[in-house]
C-alpha cells in the first residue's frame, strides 16, 4: 500500500523551528531563502539593504552567508 507524502503540519515542510521561520532577511524569511537555489539565494541576499541597528546585527552574518554561497556556487 502506497502512502501519500504530506508536509509536516507544524512547519509546512520547511524543517525549521517556529523561531527560525520568523527570522527575516530583508523581505524574505528563512524558509523562502532555503527553498531557493544557491544562485537565487546569492542574488536575493546580495540585494538586501539594511540600515541602523539591523545593519549592525546582520552585517557580519550576511557577509559570511554570501561567502559560503559563493563557495558552493
């Protein structure tokens, strides 16, 4: 008997905890970014413009993520 594959009701198949699903980089949340191809994620993250406190918090992390994506690309 073949069963139907259904995404998890709690995370909608993102495999991320609730807290991670509520993290946004620019206008995209982590599930949206993780669903992208490496090139799409590079393009999207390369266009993110942050200012003030958000820029201070995210600057090093964003640079590191972009660096790792470039390595994988």
